[in-house]
């Protein structure tokens, strides 16, 4: 886990209705050796009990966002199967929403907006890393999300 991923995990963990799984392995089909392109380690998967939602978090400060864009493209191409797998492997109720959420530096937002488009998965939620520094929220009782 890199430094910024830890900061995001602490931010998420400050909401008492959110439960976090770091480096969660997602695979489309059960088994010990998933074929290439059918499994990913998601930076953070979190369950929000208040919202009856699951969020797939990716965290990056890359200048090009290349790996993030590739990940989102892969997820979009396999969205229905990915949601089925998450419900199966993480015991998520069928009526819960599953949505991607990215944390990036504010100055990378134009790159993401220009290069990302999805057709199968819900719109991604975006939060700027600068907005989640610890002094901007209550570390024991965060109740609002920083969504840009």
C-alpha cells in the first residue's frame, strides 16, 4: 500500500458506517488461477452501510493516469460480470449499488475527464486528494464525503 492509499483508507475509516478492505482481490470467475485480464487487486473496496453501497476505490497521483484509465476501461468492459463476482465473493446483497470512486490530485482532473468514458458502469465518483487531508474532517466521526 502506498502512502496516499493509506491516507484514503484513514479518510474512509473515519466514517463509522464504512468498512474497508485494502488490496481486495476481484476475480470474474472463481478458481485458483484466473485467466489474464479477468482479475484485479482493487486498492480499496469499501462497504457503506448507511448508503447500502459498495465502492471500488482506486488511488493515484500519476501524472498521466495511464494505469487508472486502463483499470477503469477493464472494469467498464466487464462491469456486469465484475458486479456479479463482487456480490458472490464479498457476500453483497443484490440490491446494493456498486460504483467506482477515484482519488486523484486536483490538477489531474482534466486528464481524467478528457480520456475516460464509460458505457457499462455507473459514473465514477471523484475526490481530489487535497480535499481529504486529516485536518479537514473529524477522524472519529466523518459523515460527509468530499466529492468534487
